[in-house]
C-alpha cells in the first residue's frame, strides 16, 4: 500500500496523509484507485452544495468534473 500512496501523491499533488486516507476510504467501500481519486477530488473541492460527501465521491466516480448536485 505504501507504493500506492506514494504514486497517488505524486499523480495528484495531494499530501501523503490525504492519499493514505483516500486509499483507506476506497478500500472500505470495496473501491479501487478510481474511488481514491474521486475521494481526493471531493475532499479538496470547496463548493457550496446540497450533496453529502459520499454523494460527491460517487459523482466524481461517474463524471470527472463532478457533475451537478
């Protein structure tokens, strides 16, 4: 998992801690790297929305731009 964390951090520009958190989240949901990337997008995007965090993760999984809530 350490190598995955480092690769995700390098690719995303996010901290190692955030990438570890994202990969743990994805694993807890039986998701893969795509879900970890969606998690990072949802976590770092500061928007006013009516969506829950979980809904934002799913939207980023479905559409790279996050879609509309």
